[in-house]
């Protein structure tokens, strides 16, 4: 049993090696080359890097679809019948995601993953129609990743409480002491 | 009334200051007539005799700006910068709003008030969000601006924020009897608050309800004052003048996005240079279903509504 665990850890290390040889900065550069200045993804505190728990040693990889004991705060409302964690999260390179093709994607470029299905939104986002841009209309722009506005596990945009309505004309007259 | 002023003028003279020349005497007399006419004791001689903004020389503008800045300093106890940045060459601003994304949360309305130094009591708002029925489509007779549910968007409704459409043929400019409002080269329709006489013809002429009047002295707390202002934009206004959205002229002429664009949580608001083929606004116009509000009036807005979905 221990031998198996060791062998497994060795395998994980081997698998992880190319990931280290290919530093995460490289993908970020790719997005910079595309002219996309994306901020870091909005992780919940303490969850990243995933490999701090999913190091392949203390937690063996189990690719069977099941109810998880951990991460109970995540309720999947994103096609839950046909989807589960490892369709997007990578079982081997724990700190990365993967496309349908199996090609790994960094969390900083997660828009590529979303764009596989939501191609029309992805196209619009790239040219600035979908989503929000801040910064300068004639210069450097700050984009947002899909996941800044849409929770990837429950992507529907949340309802909001509206800010106060304008004062009715009557109310303004009352404020003025009714004098007009 | 004239008699009163005539008798007053020598009194002023006796107490001493401005009797040096005929010109100065006339200035004082005119200012006191102005005071009597406008019922506004605070109008200074310089303010009353100030020329039209477009006819001012560089030095005159500098004098006016420093006068305004010291007035604001005295009133709000902080340094308010009044800019006069001109229109950028090769730029015509355009705006597009995604009706399929807006959820009517009114974040834009209040970010605008904060950015543009509107009166808080009563609160003047340059953006009005209309709640409309999906079944009716864009139909003003089925719209409601005072909606206030627990959560938006409400089932079966969509939301249409309306603000100044920065028309290419602005009816408000056409009707202004004194030329206090005009269209700048970058397409922004501006108001010179020092030239506006408060007749409100422009408000009657505007088919979008985009102009607002300061019925009372605008109430703006020191802490609420945004000190980055523009002469033709968000500098604090006096009582009795008309004001309107200027696409945040104080921001956009420096390359920033308007405040409403930056705050929108759904990214429904798009802004950019209509002359730049790569701008977001051009992408919207070229690839989406776009309409102009009240197009039949031929006001030719530079503000567009579109459906992103």
C-alpha cells in the first residue's frame, strides 16, 4: 500500500514537472499578446493553490463522479446533470483547468474554457461588447474575466436590490415647505 | 426700481471703492440693477459682466477659473479644480446601452450624482431608469420610473435608462434664446451655467426629459463635492440654472470612461469614439441590433440602444 502511494506520488511529480517547466506566466503573456488585460481570478480565500491540499499524496485522485465531502459551499447550477468538477478542473494538474480537448488552461485564462460553449459571448467579450471594461476609452483597458461577474458553478447573474427611486415632484414641494 | 438703484449708486460711491472711472461706475450700477432683477444678492460684478464662454480670451478664462476656484474654496472648504479641457481632435463620443442586459439597479443614477456634484436636497438625477413591460416593448405609456421592488429585474419587465442623448440636431440648443447651451466638437452638448438665464425653454424642447432645473440653491455637503470638475460640466451649479448629462466631460476628455459606464454591474453601458473603427461603440453599431430613441423626431442622437443577445 505504501509502495503504491509512493509510486503514485512519483507519477504525480512526473506529471507536474512539465507544468513547472512551463511557468504559469507564459499563458498570461498569451492573453497580453491578444491585448487582453485580465485581472487575477476571484478565488475564495484560502482555496488556491488547489495543490496545497490536492497534492496527490494526502488525497489520492478519484475520478469517479460522486458527492464530495469537501467544497460543500459549491452548489453546481451549471448544467449539473451533464457536468461535474473534473469536466473543467484538471485531475492531474490541480492548479489548472482543462478544455474539452484536454489541453490545460490557467485560471487566469479561464475565458478560453467558457468560450468553448459560449462562443457568441466570447466573441462579443473580446471586442468589448459583452462584459464590462474600465480604465481608458482611448488607452489601456481593464477587462474582467467571465468569472468576475458569473459564478462558474452557478452562472446566472444574481438579482440586486435597486438603489433609491427618484423623488416624486410632490415630495420635492413638501421639502420646500409647499411654497411655489 | 430703477430710481432706487440710481439713488443707491451714489451711496456706494460715497462709501468709497469703485468710483474711479465712468466705466467702473457703470459696472457697479449694472451689477446693482442685476441684483435687483435677479433677486440674487450674491452675483458679483465680474460674474454679471462675464462674456459668453466661447468669446472669452485665454487670460479671461484663467481669471474666471481662478475666481470660481476661490469661490468654491470659500463655499466648500476644499480645493476644487475647474478644468477647461477642449474637445480632443478626431473624436466624436458615442454611447450605447444594452437593453437586454440592464437590470434597472440604478447604480448608474447614483454614481452620476456623486461624480457630477448634483444637488442632494432635493436630489437632481441626470439618468432616469424606466421600467417597461416586455409585452409592450419600448412604450413610454407603459413605463414607470418610481419602481422600487425588493429585487430587480422584475419578472416580465425590462429597464431602459434615459439620459441626455447628445443629439446631432439638439432641439434644446435650437431654442435657447441666449446661446447658453451648445454642441461641442466632440458631440457633447454643454451648458454655460454663468450664461444660462433659467428660462427652461430647453427643458420644454428636449424630448428625452434630460435637462434638469435647480429650483432651489443646490444643497451639496462639503464632503460630497467631487473636486475634479470641468467648467462646462460638473462644477457646482448656482440656483436657477439648467443642467444635464455631459458624458462626464471632466473624465472623458482626459480619456476616462464616464462614471455610469464604470459602475454598471452588468456591463450594459458602452462608450467610445465613433470615429475609431476599433472602439467598442463601433463594434456595437456594426454587429448588433441598434435603435435610436424617438428616432422619428430627427434629433439624431449619439446615444444608441442595442440588444446584445
